[in-house]
C-alpha cells in the first residue's frame, strides 16, 4: 500500500488519472521507439528481425529505454506489437524488411480451429519478462505503459492477412456472418485480458488499447465490435487491478468518441490527429476521463514555426485540464530526432 502511494507521487504521468491536472502536461509519443532513431535500427539489426526483437526481453527492453534516455519522456511504452497476440495464438506472422506484416489469413469459423489461447503461454511470458526488466531499469519517476491492440483492430489484420486502407475483409465477415466473427472477437477479448493482466503483474502502471481502425465502422457496428469488446476487457481488468488506468485510442471514432468513453469506462481517451483542440477540451467535460493527444505526426516531421504554433495552441486549449501531450497517431520513420527534442522542450516550457 505504502509502495503504491509513493510511486503515484513520484510518477507525474499518473497524476491526471488521480484527478490532478499538472502543468506542463506529462508527455510521451505513440511509437516513440522506432525506426526514426539510429540506435533502434542498430538494435533491430542485432536482433535479426522485428519479431525476434519483440521476443528477446533484453533487446526489447533496450529499445523501450532508448527514447527515455534521449528525451526523458514521462512514460515509457513496452516495446512489442499488437500482432504478437495473433502470432502467440498460432497464426503465422512475418515481417519482411521494408514491408508491413503478413499473416496467414483467417476467413471463417473453420480457420479459427488453428488458433488457441493455450498456445500463447511461452510467447506472452517473454513479453512479461520485458516488462519486468523495464520496471527495474526505468528511472523511478518514469511510468510504464503496457498495451494491446483492440480486438477489432487486431481482427482486421488477422482476416485481411496484411494492412489495408479499408479493412474490407473483416467488415464483410462481420456483416455477412456476425455470429462467426463474434467467435473471433471473443477469442481476442479473452486472450487480451490474460495478456494485459500479465503485463500489470509484471509491473505496467497504465495500459493502452490501440484501436487504430475503429473509424472504419458505422455506428451500430462500432458499438458491437469496438465498444463492447473494449468494455469487456476494461471490466475484467478493473476487477483484477482496480487502480490501473486504461487509455483507449479509438482512432477515427469522431462523434462516437464520447459514447466510447462513457460505455467502455476507459480512464483516458487518446484523440486522433483530426480532433480539433477545442473538441478535446470540451467534448469530454462530463466524463471522468483524462484526454491525450494530438499533434499531427507529420507536423513533427516538418517542424519549425508551424509545429511550435500548433503545440502552443494545444497547450493553451488544454491548460488546467487533466491532459497528456501526445501525437494524434504514431511517429513516422522520417521524423528528424531533433524535432522530437524541440517538441519536448516546447511542451516542458509550458504555455
Ligand atoms: O521494421 C520495423 O522495425 C517495424 C516497424 C514497427 C515498429 C517499430 C512495427 C511493425 N511495430 C512497431 C512497434 C509498435 N507497434 C509499438 C511499440 C511501442 C511504441 O514505441 O509505441 C506499438 C505500440 C505498436 C502498435 C501497432 N502495431 C499498431 C497500433 C498503433 C498504430 O500505430 O496505429 C498497429 C496498427 C500495428 C501494426 C503494425 N506493426 C508494424 C507495422 C508497420 C504495422 C502497421 C501495418 C499496416 O497497417 O500496414
């Protein structure tokens, strides 16, 4: 008890989740470890491939720490990928150099027979070991974020077999055979709870659920495949770990974001690039939720006065609110590392 009280005070990242707005706001960036950093590229080469990197706790912990050493972010995010979950379930996954992920697609209920939650133990154990190492190696003032992909977004990759712009194959399965698609989603809900529970037991302070493709569904489908599964995961974790905040990132949810927050019970809402700062500031006022967002990752690439102006606009709009500064989506490989330093300095200088 005493230990958790101490850590809460030491990690200012957690203050907004305890009802306290802090100024300047805590800052971390989605995909803060990655190809824009030369030291990441070196460690990835040492690992001999992306999945090896995810499953080698020493190296995964190392790349998690790299952006913390450079920029002193208020939170580190476990280095892994949302597609570790289908891989652990038994779906064949590869990451070829310079290409996106490729999976042996699941297209119907019969294909689900190839997957099992009982397959996951050895691979999840490696991720949990990474979390354990991180909790030991991180500065004590740095919070540690664990994560998973939301069932809907993970399912879009499992069904399509690769990244896509419209998630057509998953949407069509969901529309044509909702009961069958529900079986896939239920499997993902169950295994995501196990996976996140293990991350918390290993030392994660906060969890984020990435729903990158939430915005590809119309409202009724959004309710069934985005809201309901997230609500189930959130509820199960609340029973196990009532004090561990969960941040949802339903990218592209637009006007459904408020409903997502109130229905799922998430403690933080990640706002995407298209959310106007005044909406971030006003739309969630009636909810007990921390707002996170939302600088355009491409403004971080371009940098300069335009970036500075937008940072200031976000800071001014969110001043006095329970807010965490972030991008509106993940950092891109073209980002100059010195622009990240400039962003952090500007946010830390305050409004
Ligand atoms: O070659 C490489 O080094 C691979 C590039 C890469 C990296 C650095 C991939 C492949 N994944 C990651 C790490 C990663 N992915 C993290 C690490 C922690 C961090 O620093 O933030 C996280 C949280 C993710 C999450 C992730 N993976 C998402 C959700 C967030 C988002 O950006 O939308 C998604 C959709 C993925 C799938 C994925 N993994 C990798 C790629 C290139 C993709 C996208 C594929 C596509 O849609 O085409």
